[in-house]
């Protein structure tokens, strides 16, 4: 895939890999961006290799938007990441499914990374400004989020940061972070260009992931 908008991106991130799992995720993304992803999807040929155990290096919390597929974006093989999807890529401690998935990933699977993956044109973020006009169930779920920012894009990114902050408040996540066993990442996938932004806590800013290996 040609980078026809390359000159528009002046903030690039040099490779920064806190662990081997993150290196695999970002290298996989570069394969995805260039259109030469090695991912073939699950099939019977792979079944025996992963039938008896799983050892994912990362968990991805993604919006359930059909245009955003973490397994494809990171060009992962089966068994390398576990994905939890919901509207707003939200970390809601009231949700039993969310909390069970998180705890299993951290304590049993011992993932190296948890990635909160937001995306451009996120309809769930837009709807945070009209909760009173939504069906009750959707309003109740999205009501756990906040529209923060002077622009739509900023609100999408701030939502990712809000979810990271929620993760840090969870006791078993705190413990894994303190022990140096877990790394938290915030990323935003741009649907229209295929570009991926990553939050740099040291610089307190967002950078586009370099697509060159």
C-alpha cells in the first residue's frame, strides 16, 4: 500500500519496544500497512499447533466497529493476541465480561501488553453528545464514557486515554504494572489511511507509527 499521504505526517515514532510482544505487534502492523501481511487466518492446518494451549503476548481492547479488525491490523497469527470488543473500546469495571476477560488475560495468560485501540470516525464517541436520544441500552453503556476535547479527533484520543486511566485503577492491573510484568498502550487506527498512532507517555503526545521496518 503506497504512503501517498506521507508528507502529511510529521510526527513519527522511532521503534520503541517495551517487550517482545509489542515488537511483534508493531512489526505486524507494518506488514499490514504495506499489504504483505503473512496472516492467513485460522484453518485446519493450524489447528493442531494451538489446540492444547494458548500463549498470547497481548490483549487488545477494541471498538466493535466492523471496519476495525485488530488481528488484521497487527497481522497476528492465531493465538498471539486476545481481543475484547465493545462500543467505545471501553473499560467498564461494572461489566462482568470485561473484568473476567481482563483478569484472565493478566493473571492466567500473563499477557505482556494491554492495548486500548481507538479509531477514527468512531460513531460511539460521536454519540456521547446525544445520549438522551439513544435507545436505553445503548445510552446506558455509552453513559460510562465522556466526550472530552475541542474536536472530534481529540475526543477520540482522549477516550483512549480515559480507558487507560481506568485500567490503572484496577487492583490486579496495578500489581502487574508494579511488578514490571505488564505494559499499557493507547493507539488510534485511522480507517481512511491505514495509519496507526501511538501515545507516548514520556512526551505526553501522539505519534504516527513509522511504517518502515
